[in-house]
C-alpha cells in the first residue's frame, strides 16, 4: 500500500518540508495530502489524524508515523539512501539532524520560514547570532569533510532535508552563512524537488494571521512573491 504524507501550508510549514523533500528526492512514492493551518495552534483539528495534533504525519496502511524525525527513521528502515553509506558521514549526519531537531530555537522563532517573502530584519538576539554561527560552522564542516555538494557527501540525504527550511530562511531574511553555506543553499534551492515545493508555496492564496505576525515581529517585508489573496 502506498504511503500518504500529511503536511501543511507550503509557505510556512518547515517541519512538513523535511520528509516531503526527502521522499521526493529519493523517489519514494506517496499521496500528497495538505491540511492547511487555520491558526498558529491547530491541535484540536489535527488530532483527527495526528496523535500529537501536529504535522507532518506519514500513513502506511493502518500505521500512523508522526514527527519528522520519526518518519525519517521509519523510512530509513525500509528505503536506501536516507542516510549516507559512509560510516563517518552517517554518524555526522545523524548528529547534525538531531541537533537541528532539538535545537536552534532562536533561529526558528526570530527568522521564521517563509518561502515567498523577502524581509529586512529589524531586530535579532544574541541567541540568534549564536544559532546562525553554529549553522554556518556545521555546514562548513560537513561540506569540507565529505566533499559536497551535499552536506554529507555526494548524495542528498536526510541531513539536507532537515536543514532545507533553513535554506529558505537564509534567502528570505538575507542571513550570512559563509561562502560554503551559500553554495549549499543555492544547490538546495535549485533542486527540482525544492522548486516544486516553492512553486506550490507561491501559488497559495491562503494566509494565516499568526504566521504573518511572526514575520512582522522581527522584520519588514520588502517583497511578497506569493499569489494575491
């Protein structure tokens, strides 16, 4: 039976992007089901299909797999290519994914993902500066150790999928992640699967006030490329 992957709005949903992009790039077939955010907190509505009231969720027959890291682990047991084959690269990638999954709170909060907007930042904390510096350091390490063009070597793997939302943040907010990081961002954003996600985000006419307010709290929108409401 084919998988169903449940995600939310393409413009906002960074957690949804991770497994969606991973499955697209690796050629893992799935039914693409979108459940748009109605508010910042969609717990009650999303509980109908998600035990946590959040997305993403992967449906495999009668089995429900939740959380982007849980989905990634589930897919890795069933499909090749989720993690690097090289042992050192795989160990590094697993650590980098775990760090992204559990950290970078200031980056998430102060530079929220938005695919279709370009923003001039108006404020940012010391914690944000530390997060950005760590991302740049991490990307430079992976690209240098394993030779690129992807973070853990020659092939796109889960670590690229987990940092893909940051690539959109880098572009939207004009974040400096160094020369190596900039090259990876350009490579990631030019991939056909990423371009497919971006096209869907730009075509969305739905706006959710809470997510829009998160952008306005930390920056001034200078360009909005999304379809008009």
